[in-house]
């Protein structure tokens, strides 16, 4: 265990290696929500304020306000079939301020934004090291745990996706909260309690993941506090008051998720749905944390979640067997283990993803550090436990560091996998154009406006995502300002129902979607309730009427454009051969 011995001599070496491993993040550019933040914080963009108490609306993507929803549909940021009650609104004022600072100082420099996020990550590592030392772990165990945490490849996207900085901030403030809480419980110093409560507020104001801080407070009270579990739990009342007050204010400020269970389950709005998912999601998340199998793999395959959860449980049972000597003999190990499991509960409100594992990883890395130290000291009795410890050592201190540079560069990989750069190739010719989009995936279509704006490309006046289906579409000009769109398949696939579950909130014949620039009417539905025909009327824009409306579609090889057909005539789009197109 020479490797572990050398690490244990200097935590500074861990930070230096971390810096090297995460350098690829500096060149990973922007991804997804980063472009939306760019638009929302740009002085030239006029988007109605979100109906909540957010500072800039950076995390209030859809707020179920009709006026704002209509603007977002016209800009192509959300599809026309988005359910009226659908909303994602998250309260992250400190994270918003950090992004506002980026855009005030270096709006067009993604590299400097990544430097900003990297500083938060290194700060998180610094705070964690001090927490581990404060908890009484040996120096070697602390440094090993620090290395496991900072080199954890599951943090790669968390670090390199700028819009996910809220998780880094919430985790840093959460660690500081637990650090001061332990200081208070050990010394009774009142200012430590005050600091701890302040850091808890900062964690909650950075991101919802901050509520996982309370997992470690409760675990410490149950497992370690010298006053005993009953008195220690009662002493947590100030933290309960802070958390409840935050949640009440959160809801009064109109934050939360609704009618969005495919991605986010609000525990208050949908408690049964939240509880029913815990049994599957917690094993998946812990399997990803200890086993390095990306949680995103499970998140993208919800139909196989039960199988993944069973595999995860078997793996976790083996991990528990390896950790058993520590868990049996050390209250400290039980504290970290219980905190790790408790921390997985809040993040089970969303689809399993590695980027949500920062708080779970605190307890997991501490356990790993203690395990590797026990292995080095010859304290593991059975061959099975030693073999398991070596496997975890290879996974977390050898394989994970090798993967970290790749995962730190993953925004570029995700952009390529989702073919998002193709938005730059769309043949938009004028800012006066109103564009109908066919045959491309929803992520590409909805990224068109913010990505083209950020890259200073021509942005159309309006962009409407009609359908991604590889079908035959017939577009008939029924009036000077109206068309009928007919499809050989339903126009909304299963993935696109994340913004409207057609089983729970079905579209109705004759249902209209009205925006400033158009009216969409459903005139035919297939057996699954997906629209098969639409009437679309363009609202007058001066003397030109619908003359600025153009059709953009992906035919399997390239983007094509076409004007609307003349009055009384039809245009046929055969996209059935485009199955390999941009998905």
C-alpha cells in the first residue's frame, strides 16, 4: 500500500493532482442550460419575468404562467404541446448571483466560468478535509477519503457543467454547516452554532440538494453525539426551524415542480409518487456512488429501473459485507454510512444522475478512506473483506482518477452525442423568418434559439418545433395565413411527453394553443392520443402576413428549407428514411 502511504503524507498532493485531472473542464464550453442562462442574463433579450421570487429566473424554466409560456413557445424554447400546469421552478439565489457575476465580468468566456466553478470544487475539497479531521479520522484515512472524493469521476459533469454549479456551492456550504455543528456539539461554543445555521441557509439558498446537509446532522445525532440520540435529536430544533421556514418560503415564492414526474417529483405536490420511487432510486444512486456505474445509465432506461435496482442491492450487500468490521466497531463509520444513505433520499425526487451525488459522496468517501486505512493497517480479518477492499481501492483510487479527465470534458461529449452543434448549421437566413421545425430531436430543436444567439448566428423571429417523428408530413395551405399539417404517425413520441403526459393530460380535439404569433388547433388524434393533424394560423405581421414562414427539416443527410406551398396546394415531406438522423 505504498500508494496510500505516499498520499497520506500530504493532502496538498491530492489537491495538485485534482487540479491536473480536472483541467479538461476548462475547455469543455457550454452545455444546455448554460445557453439559456446566457440569454436570460443578456440585456438585449426581453423575456417576461418568472412568476416567483427568483432574482433572474435562471432556474425557473417553465412557470405555468400563460404569458411567459406563450413567449417561450414562440421562441422555440419549449414545444407547443407543453401542458398548461407544467412547471420547473427552483430557488437558488446564491447560485444565480454567481452566474450573474460571471456574465458581468466575462460574459463570453466559458473558460473563466469553468475556472470559477473549479474554485468552488477545490473549496469543497478543502472544507471536506477539515470536516474529516474534525470528525476524528486518522490523517491517512482523511487524505485517502479526500482523494476518493475529489477524484470521483461521478463529479466530472457536476464540475464541468457551469449551470450545475449550484450543487458545488450547496455541498460546500453543507460541509461547512456540519463542520461547525460538530464543533458546537463538542465544545458548546454558541458562535459555532450560529455559523452552522448560517451555512445551512447558504446551502439551501444555493440549491435544493442542500437539504441533504440535514442527513449528516441527523446521522451524527443518532450515531456519534456524546449526549445520546434523544438529547442530540432534540438539540437539532434550530435546524428543523430553519429547514421548515426555508421550505414554507420556497412554496410561498411559487417554487417547485408540478406535472413533471418524468423528471422531477415535488415531494409535497406528489408525495405518493416520491415515496414509491425511493425503493428503486436509492439502490441505483448508491450503486453508482460505490460502483462507478453511471447513474445516468439507469436514468435513461426507466423501464429497466427495477432490474437495475436489484443489481444495485446485490452489489451494495457485498459492499456492506466488506465494510462490516468498520460498521460493527466504529460509531464514526456508522455515522458516515447513515448520512450517505439519508443523503440519497432528497435526490431521489429526480431521475438518477451522477451530477446529484455530491452530498452522497461525502459519507461514501469517508467510509472508503477508513476502509483503505484499515486495509493498510492489516485490520481486515477475512480474505473476502480484503479482496473487496482491494476492488474498491482499484475502482476509486485507480480507475476513477483515469476517468476523471474524460468526465470533466463531458459537456463536449454530451453536445456531440446529442448533436447540439448542428443548430449552427440550420439554414436560417433572416431575423424576420418564422420557422417550422420537423424531423430533428427535441433537444436540438429547443436549443436552436439560445445556442444560435450565444454564437451570434441569425436567430429567427419565431421558431416552432412541430415534430421529431420520422414520418410523412403533408402541409396544405388552406388560407393565406393558415396551413394544415398532417402526419402518418402521431407527432409526439414517448420522450417528448416529459412536458405533457398524454395519458394524464390528454390533448382534445379542437384544443387550441394561442401565442402572440400563431394559433395551433388539434384536428385529429391517433389511437395513443398523439396529434395526427393540426391547423396552424399565423397572426398578421404587417403586410407580409405568413410570407416569412419557412419550413426547416432534417432529411437524414442535411437540413433542408422550403417555403409554404401556394394557396390551395400541398407540400409533402417524406422523412421516413431519416431514421439515422440527429437523435
